């Protein structure tokens, strides 16, 4: 059975516009652009759904995903321009607006 969860930084539900499947859409972005640094060697591990939800950002001192509240989600802060702490991620070039939107749905 496919995992589906609804929360602000990752919306994983059905097929209506504005909804995203974590495995086929969000995880593919993380695989291509993020896990080379956040694959298991830092406080943030984005190698899968459970790992992402349980990751705690060392700089922020709290989970990187705040369900239902992108303003409180360190991951959302880091992929957008001018993060509150540190540099924008990924360091080798920002994500496309489409990728950011996909992660934020």
C-alpha cells in the first residue's frame, strides 16, 4: 500500500493539481540534488520518507520538517533564498522553482 500523508512541506495525496507523491516526486529531487551531502553523514538524512521526517537539523536544533508549517521547517528555509541560518542549499546551485514548489506542496 502506498504511503500518503498530508502536511505542509510535503503533501502526499491523490492526483489533484497541487498534490505531490513523495516517492516519485520529492524523493527523486532529494536523490538527484541532496543526498550526496545529506545521505547519512550529517544531522539531516534525506534518503527516504522516514529518514527525512526523523532528521534533526544541527544548525536549527529541531526536526527539518515541521508538518503543517513551512515557516517552521528548516528544510523549507534552507532551499529558499536567504535562509535564517547558514547558506542556501544545495551549495552547488539552487533548486529550480518547480522543484521548490514540488517540495513545498
